């Protein structure tokens, strides 16, 4: 357990195997994309491969691009790839330790999917072309939505913990929570264009709110629904109907199914260890009583 005010990431956190795999994939794909698009013979073929993995709001039927777009970075310049790796590295290491690699991978994928879904929804709105196309991008790629979702999830898991923003400014998890939302709003107001799309970070914010925390709001809702279904199925069987021998016991759904198949009905058999000991005869050789 972390004490309030503890600085979680003052040093360089050590990623787990799942996060190492994610970082390796993003780095390899970034280098391969730059080589294929900029240097490989037949640049059009390389660009076609790159475009086939990016998310196009005009072609939502390409379902694989909802996920594959999250591992791509801009092939022109290395700053996008560098900051994407840095954003995935910090904070996600703590989530992997808390959740495990499987949940962390699912969460990153959900962040990318939610970002692309929000870009798709906004692209259908009749927004003026004065927005320079940031609301109707032709191709969307990059892990910014996943990084934003990670910030929200870390803030929910560590509301009193601290992190070094820009490596020197200590801020709490609660402050990071609202800073993440504020930066997304500022980027939208200033029409800051990015390969992920202007509204993709808001999809990551929604994913962080829904699937961050232990347990997450989404899991809590699912457990409540599951509990309600179980209670609805078992409303005919009560404690009184089992413990009271004189009260008629209603036939449960399992008993009805058993009777329909021709099997014997379910019934309660009285008895137990106490009755068995009363009816048991003592042994002739008293040494066995010791």
C-alpha cells in the first residue's frame, strides 16, 4: 500500500512483459513505417500498406483499423513516435503491476477503440469546414487516446499519490485527472491537429472513466446486472422453504426440468452427522473409543 503523498514515478519505473511488448511493437512499427513510406522502392505501395492500417471514418467497415491504428505513428519526423513511447511508458507501468498484463492490454485497446468511435461519431456531424478538417480527418492513427485513458485510470487508482509532471512538477492523482480533461479541451479550442484526431482524447477520457479503477464502473455495473439475474432466477427458492419441514416447498426450475425428463423430483433428506452418531452402536472393544 502506498502512503498518501508518496511519489510513485520519481525514478524510472520498470515495465512488465506486456508493456515491454507494446513498446517494442510501437517502436518496430514506427521504424518500419518510416522505412517503407520514405525509402522503400515503390513508395506508393508502402503508403497503401500504411493507409490500410489507419482508421478512416469514411470506411468504418474496416473493423481491424479500430485497433491497428493505435500502434502506428507518423512516418514523417520521429517526435510523434518518441512522445508516444514516452506517454505509454510512464503511468502504464503502475497499472500493469496493479491489474496484470491481460487487463492492461485490454484497457489500452479499449482506449484506442473509444477514441476512434468518437472520431467516427463527430465526423458525421455537419461541422463547418473552417475547422481545417480536424473534425473530419481522412486517416486517424496513433496511441494518444490510449495514453489519455491511462492518465485517467492512473488518477483514479492513485487519487492521493503523486507524479512528477514534466519530470519536476509534483502533482496528485486528482490534479492529473482534471489536468487531462483540461488539456483535451484546450487542444480542441485551439484546433490543435494531431494524427489521432482532435476528439480522440475525449474517447480516451471516456474509456478511462468507464474502465479505470478497481473495480471499474463498467465491471460494477455488470456484476449488479448479473446479481439481479441470479436473484430473478432463484426467487422461488427461499431459506424458509428449505429449513421448515412443515411448509410446502415449491418446485424449482431444476426440479421441473428433472421431472420433465422422467427423473426423480428433488427432495430434502433429513439427517446428518448427529443422527448418524446416535444410531451407531459402540464397538465391543473399548480401546477403539480412545
